[in-house]
C-alpha cells in the first residue's frame, strides 16, 4: 500500500497534468462542466496527451466539442466498482485517432482491465441492455407482479446474486431514473423511464424486497427480462455499436452474469 501511495501525486489544478500521457475524467454527469474541464486540459496538456472521459450519459463527441486536437479525445467507461470490476468500455467518437484508441486499449490491458470496444452511441454497450433490463422489471411490477417474484425469477434465470430491485437499492434508484430518461430521450420511448420510477425517487425510499413469491409467474417474468435483453443486444450489434463477442464479455465481466446475451440466445434457439 505504501509503495502504491508513493506513486500518487495529488494535484489541485489542470496545469498539473501538463506533461502526463493520459488524463481520465471522472466527475459527475454535467455536460457543461465536463466540456469546461476538457477545454482547459486541451490547452495546458501536450498535444499528444490522451484525454478520456468516464461518462455514462453523454456522447464523447459532445464532450469533445471545442477542445484542441479532438482526435485524442476518447471514452474510457469504467464499471462499478472500478477497483474491483475489470470491465472498461473503450469508446471512440468519429474523429478519434485509431492510434489513440490502440494506446488506450493497451493501457487497460497493462493495468489488468478487460477492454471492450464501443461506438460513440447512447448507453454504449452494457448500459444499453442493462438499463432496459432494470426498467422492464419495474414495468412488470407495475402490472401487478410482486417484487419478490421478480427478484426470484431474475436471480434464478440469470444466475445472479441480486435481482434488479436489490441492485437499484444498492446503486441508487435515482441512477436508474437518470439512465432510463437519458436513453429514452436519445433513442426512443421504448427506453424511457417506467411510470413508477420518478415517484419512487421522490419518496427517497428503497424498493421493498420482502413479500410472497408467485411461483406460477416466475417463468413468465424470466422470459420478459431475457426478451428485453435479446431485443436490445441484437439491435446494438445490428447498429454497429459493438460486436456480439464484446457484448457477451461486457455482460459476463461487467455485470457478472454467468452467460452473455448471445450465448443465452444460442441456447434458446438451439432448444
């Protein structure tokens, strides 16, 4: 620990990054503040310094607006919790230099991360199908299915330790509301927030996980949840956002699902 800390130099201004090879921004999701920071960094850093944003809500191209040498601007989207989660989405906007993307990819491998490639598109790869998965769970609950039933169906069918509602409680329900609203605005109504998300956020309460499990409905719920994942994952590959292989890696490494969407789809169609 001491050796690691000795290699870290805290700094209080962008000027301190003037000679670094790579800058990774991880401030909160405010487009104008991010733009302002990168404009300053692009002025004080070397022209070949790679500038990377950890945004999950905005397009890299939007954040790069107004900076000098926009070809060195990319996205490096780390997944929660970044100290433990190996997944990183490497995102190039339409003006990103291929050599910059190659260097950023190599850096992720050097530090033990698992990179996957994403186009500069809303939700990138994993959130593009994960957020609708959460949203669909809320919609199913709105149709009268108990949270306990949905949690049971999700955990059993996806082979995970926490269902969608417990995950929202852990990461924060407001994050789900923000993510669904952002995707809905960018892509369309299918992705927009379920009706009860905003009232749940306003209540400042977590979802209540306890309750009766209706065993007669768990298969139906599992089919709905997988159906949303199949729909979105195949669309993002059709649109060239990422590959089927990287999409599966994203699910397995980033979300800790034991099987990726396309592996699961293959097993369903084979059956």
